[in-house]
C-alpha cells in the first residue's frame, strides 16, 4: 500500500521535473525576441485523506510568466518596433483568431498588409488589418510614431494607428508559442497613448546565470527527494520483515 509520504515525495519529484523543464525552455529561448521566462511555482493542495478522513496537504505546481521587460536594442530596421512599457500589439491569423505579442519584427506582407514575421496581420485600433499597399502603391519608406501611427515620409499618407493595448492583469495571458499570447479571461483592454519605438527590438528577459543557478539547485533537490523516497521504501521493508518474524 502506497503511503502518504511516498505520494507526497512523488508529487515533489513531478514538480521538480516540471521546474527543470521550464528552466531548459528559458535557456533555449534566451535569444528569442521578446521571450518571457516561465517558471513553475509550488502551491499547497488538499486532496489526500488518511484512514481517519483527515485532510493532508500535498505539493502541486502552476506555471507563470515573468512579464518584466527585456533589454531594448537598436536594429536600425524601419520595420522593427519595441514597446517600452506593459503594452501589447494585437495581431490576427488567417482564420480571424486574435493574439497579443510584443515581438516587433514586422514586415510588409505579399498582400500589402503590415504583418509579423510569421504572417499574422497587425491590427489597428479599430480591429482591422493595416493595408499599406502592394506593388507601386507600397511605401518605399515608413515612419512609425510612438502612438503607433504609420506614415509615408515622402507623401505624408498615414495608416493605423497600430493597436497598442494594456491589460489590467497581463500575467493572466497564456503563451501559445512563437511569442504569441491569448487572453482567456477576455479582459477589457485600454489603448496606450504611446510607447512604441521604431528601429528597436526587445530581447528576452532570461538571465542565463540565474537560470543555471536554479538548474543546479533543482538537480540537488531532485537527488535529495529520490534518496528520501528510497529511504521510505527501505523503512517499509524493514517493518514488514520485523512483523513477519
């Protein structure tokens, strides 16, 4: 029969494995534009009962994103933009599903729309894709103001502004890969007045030294938990042996 101690320790090993996976993922994305580090956080759960129906706590885990801004670096590319505060750009895929991102590596798509590097349309404040033009109608140069307004320096034509939104609780956003997030809570967003920097990109907020230190700590905790689990097994074997004598 599995004891509460064994169940708790196995839960602990599972948490440490997930924490190690988060650290490995963070290190793999240290050079990914606007990547936000993920961390596994332990929390107390109730769910185990003794024979006397007394609840005993166990360890579970949840993952959370560190939304701290990464380092802003200059690229000189006119289609690169960075957000210098807690703002997000709203984008949309071909199926009309909306996402939020801080990855400002933009481009002029083949259909003349302003898009991300993965082809998602960048939306304006009205929720519509921004069409800059194709062929001869496409601007040879663009200027993007801090409030997201796009203009052609040669003709003075303007587009947008780009939707730059803020959330009451940005930690509630869920990452879905490729620097994209979804808002499962459907929070009411507010339009930011400014914060966009043209010719810059935001790097990841992963500190490689900090992650390596945490990785060593997790490895040691994992080893200690395994030893404790083995110790409980030996203790049970000794008890059974003594009882049968």
